[in-house]
C-alpha cells in the first residue's frame, strides 16, 4: 500500500532562511514522488517530481528535493526563503497501479519578514 | 494551451438539494479524479475514472456520484447535499507522470 506522511502541519521560517519540509512515504513499488504547492484560493501546482534517474530533483522557484530510498524520504528544501514562498505544500506518491496518487496532509509554510 | 476548468467556482446551496459540479479538461487524459479539501485533512479522494464509462469509488464517496460519458468531462453530483459536504472540491486529470488540477469549487451547504 502507498501512503505519505508530512511531518509538521505548520512550518515558520524567516525570510532568507533555509526551508526544509519533510515527507516520508511508503510504497510497494518503485515510487514516483511529487511536491505540489497551493497558494491561497488556488488549485495545486506541480513544484517538482521524481520518476527515475537522478535522485536530486530541481523544481520551480529554487526548490529541490532528494529521493532517499534507504530513508523512504523525499524532503523539500530551498536555501533561502522568500516571502512569496508562503503557501501550503503537499507531498504525493503515485500508486502501484500508476493511476492513483496519494497525498500527504499538507504543510503550511509561513515566511516571516 | 490545454487546461482543466471547474464550474461554478463558488456555490451556496441548501441541505437536501441535488448539486452538480462540473469538471472539463482539454488534456485528453483518460484519468480523472475528484478530491475534497478540508482543514486538517489535506486532499481526500472522492471518485475517479480511468476512461469513458469507467468510475470508481475513493475513500470518501458516500453521498457523491460521478459519470463519464466522454473523455473531457467528469461531473460530480451530490445527491442530497448535507452540511458535512461543505468543502472545497478539486478536479484533476493525469497522464503517466503527474496530475493537473483545476482551480477548485468552494461549496457551502446551509
């Protein structure tokens, strides 16, 4: 079975500080992993994805994530937070039948000036 | 550009009424999904479809139904709206690699 756990429903950082949002998954097959971002009153937008190949994945807006199979993790990072990064972030894993997606409960990122 | 649209964007209805939320995608994807988003619960899957005439129940399907008569549309029907169905509803479609989300419909049941 597939599932996703996001540690911390709320994370607060100062502008310019490192952003680290944690995601752990379980999957019975080699996973496809995703991070989505949701700005207020909007739908979800793909930030980055891991399918195969290089385990360090770069996405939009300076975000990146590293697939660590041994730790079953796919943590999202950004070296320097910007006010515009304030949003809710969802980690997701694609299911074994490759047609269903399983989402974490989300992490709201607050960026303090 | 291909897109996925939802209508209406906002809806207020009364308890017991039937409500249909529309979802239309021009990606030509076979796979389509309906989620609801509630505080503290993230995204929960209501129904999904892998193609025309195919529909499947998700984890919170009670009180909802869908039908798939063509590739582009997957309307979501609330048979008899309840206050517990007040939520934000997202439609999505997917190819082999990712899901694409609509802008959402905010539904209030009074």
